[in-house]
């Protein structure tokens, strides 16, 4: 997920309200529209944007009368972290580790062979994540060693 799309979704109160409604259970368009008192056409556009981003999924369910209804649900647990500092803005989306890779795989299966640059960028991103995880591990090991040394010194006295 890219920063612009995430901020676009989270910056819109109606979209946040839709996500809040869907936390409880899947819902269909007219139900969301009624609850939020927003027109169905606007709700459909918001749902489409969030589904394209991968925040929502949809499925059809049969009802007793009439045609099946399209229900929307939060597709998976996602944690979004935004770090803003001098000279950089970073966005981490946890719970979304392989979705970009899966999108590239889908493009390849559809015959798109112009995805090399996307793959290179993704490999760089994964390498950065690996380096950061290794840094965190080293920090934990260092702190554990310091704690063990302090406990040893306390015993020796």
C-alpha cells in the first residue's frame, strides 16, 4: 500500500466511519448508507476505493427474496504505522507483507513481463525490512547480555 492511498482513505471521515461499521460485521451498501446517512452512490465510490486498496473485500450472499446482495467486510487485520521525521516519511503496513508480491505475481500470470522494476523495488524494501529486523535482534541480544552481566555482578557483590 502506498502512502498517498492510505492517507486518502484515513483522511476521509466517511471512509473511517465505514471501516468502523464493518468492524462488527459484513454489511451491504444500502445498510451502510442508512446507518451513516450518506447517499448510496457516494458509499459505493468509497467502498470501491477501499476495496481497490485491499482494505475491504466483497462477496455475494443469497437472500430469501430478490437477487443476491453484495456484502463488504474488512479483508484482513492491518496495522498502519506512519513515521515522520526530518528528511523522511515512512509508512509500514503490518499484516500486508506479501500482498504487493501477490499483485506482481498476478500481473505476470496475466502476461505482463514489464514488472522487473517493481520486483527490484520490492526486493529493496524487503532487504530494508530484513536489515531493520536484524538491528532489532542485535539490540535485544545486547540488552540481554547487559542484564545477565548486571545479575552476575549483583550476585558477586
